[in-house]
C-alpha cells in the first residue's frame, strides 16, 4: 500500500511512452469507429434531409419523428439499450463494434440530417429557378446547383459534428470496444498510474480534435472562391484551370497577344 | 437604326398566351392574360409593382404553373389549358422543352455563385445539350466576349459588379440560343451607374433581331426598343400599343402611371 502510494506520487511521463503501443491501438479503433460512423451518418443524414423536405403528408412527419426521437435519447443510454437490451432480447449476434457504429450512425444521422436540411434550404430559390430556366431538369438543378452551394454552407457545422463524433465515440468503451478510452481505462486500472494514463488520454483526444479543426479550416479555405486569373493560385488543379482559361482568352482575342492576368 | 432594323410584323408567332390565370392563395395575381409575341418583336411590359408583370413572365416560361390558360410556343401547347376547350387542345408539352428555348434574365441575376463566370455560361451547354467541356467552354467564352467580359471568365460572381453579373446572366441565357428572351426588371437591382452597360447589351440584342419580352421601368429603353408596349395593372392588360402609348395613352390609368414615373 505504501509502495503503491509512493509510486503514485512520483510523476513518470516516460510510463506513457513505454506503453505507447496500447494508446496507438486505441486511437486506431477510435478513428475507425468515428470515420465509419460519420460517413454512414452523412449518407443517411442526406437521405433524412431529403425525405424531411418531402411534400408528402406521411413521409415528412415520419422522418421528423425519427429525428426528434434519436436526438432526444442520451447516446450512452442508447448504446447500452442496443447492445445489451435489443441484442440479447432478440438473440442477435452483433459485435460491440457493430453495435457502437450502429448507434453512433443513427444518432448522428438525425443531427446531420437537420444540418443538411437547413443548408439546402439556405440556398435561395432563385438558384433553382435559374437552373430550370436554362433547361436543366429538377434533379440536375438540385445536384449541380443547389447541393454544391449547400455543401459549402454546412462545412463548418459538419466539421463540428465530426469533432463531436470523435468525442462521443469514447462512450462505446462501456460495451467493451477497445478504443482509446477503453484501453486507457484498462491500463490505468492495471498499473494504478491514473494521472499519467488519463492525462495522456486527454492529450490524445485534444490532438485528434484539434487536427480535425485545422482540417476543416483548410477545407473552408480550399473552397474559397477567388478569381482564377487574378489570384495566386496554389493548387495544381486551380493552376491548370487558370492556364486553360488563358488559352481560351487568347484564342478568342485573336493573335495570342492578349494581355492576360498576372502570371502565377 | 435601332427599331427599324428589327421591325416587327412578319406575322410569325413565337409565343402566345391565352386566358392565363394565376393565384397565390387568395391573391388573384393574373386575371386572364392574352398576349401574342411575333418573331423579332420587342414587347415591353410596365406597370406598378404588384400588377403581375413578373408573374406573367414566370408563367410564360412555366417557372410558375398557370392555374388555367394556355401557353403556345413554337408550335406546341403548354400549361393546363383553357376550361371547356379540352377536346380541341393539342397535346401538352413538357415545361423543360419550353425552358430550353426561352431565355430568362432575373432581377437579382441569380448567377450560380459557386462556379466561375465561364462555368455559369457553360453549365447548361454541358448538362442540357451534352457538349464536351472544351467545346462548351469555347462557346461560353465567346458569348462572354460578346457581352464584354472576356477578361472575367475566371471570376466568381461575388467578384463581379452587379452590371457585370447581369451581363454574365444574359450570356448564360443566350448561349442556349433561345427563340425568345425574357427580362424581368433586369436593371432594377443595379446601382444607377451600372444600368447603362446592361441596357447597352440589351440594345445590341434588340438590334440583332432577337425576340424579347422585357419587364422594365427604364422608359428610355422602352421608348426606343418597344414595338409592343403593354401597361399592366391589377393582373390585367390595361392597354397595349406602339410607341405612341408613352405620349398619348388612351387609358387614364396608363396616363396616371406614366405621369407619376416620368
């Protein structure tokens, strides 16, 4: 007991480095679960958003009920209910990872569905009308004109949802998925080095979420709309596009002596 | 040379509206509109706000489905038809077929903000007419050249002035080679110093013989280009005539409106 207390008192950061393989293994599952759940939730969320806007007097309210139901249940309760409740009651063979991904996907599809719907509805109706007026069909108008604009609008809130997903994925530790919190919990209980272990856990989550934050900022900047012929374009894609535009200008202004924008 | 070069009256009908009615809720916006537009004619529609001018254009290209009435365009009937005339009515065309041949310029430009000026103009060529990217972009650039914006083909709409945006919007419609161009108050959202460049493009277009229907408050343009001039109020056509309407209106309501704005 005294030895343990002494060991506890001395801060030993190298303990984390010695056990880094355990954390790496946990991060791997945290990322897999977060990414898979998020991609599935985004696809399902887009379907939810589209059905929610359906003019049908049946489909719209049903989807609204789906959204309200899954937003209302605490995630932790939902995870336990699915894995221990439903799976046992109906004798389903479902792994903890599958159950975790299922619950995260369903719950996040409700949140993302509402974000996507508000993004789509934020695009002015004049955009759809202009697309129709040049002869595009309804589906073309939606996928070529409305949706790309909605996508830009929802980048920041969707990025926040992904940060939330990384954090919420820790809740599946309760059903035994070997993700970051679970491996930390087991390691800390085995070695009693609670401070070192949980401080490392905090730092790793911080690194993951901050990384996503900067990734979202980068995507936002990447999608910024700048004049291709005036701005200093950095991406190879934008540079190739700018070169194509210059060739077009030269071919039309005849003679190729046309003054083009400042070269990159 | 402006109007003379594109004198109307060769009789070939391009567009004909018959008995168009449209309500929004309890608001009866169009109350039976009949209008014929001949090849090469320039029709100017003016009137107070809320008189149904914009709605008339939007029903004519079927962005709004009329409650009743018929839109005849280039040999085909569109719209719900006229009550009681069901049997004799020819088959109804699809709104999309009509819109591919009717250009529309909006008051708020409605350019697609997420793509460049060039892509705005090329989009329908590629997605509707199925042109290859290189062909579509060359075609689009030549139309942007025509409206004086060759140097702006790589700009996004947010980097363009209102006048430039509206010229891109005109090019976006023209590139589809429409049989008729409709303008819904094309200069109303512009700063005064930018009105001229848009009207300049419209004048050139009128001189080239394009069939046009223009809702506008620009009486200078109307007097100069309007072969058929229509005063609308409260959902009906009050008066229709040649250029003399601006100096000698028959209807007191027309005269009162003109007195108020001139």
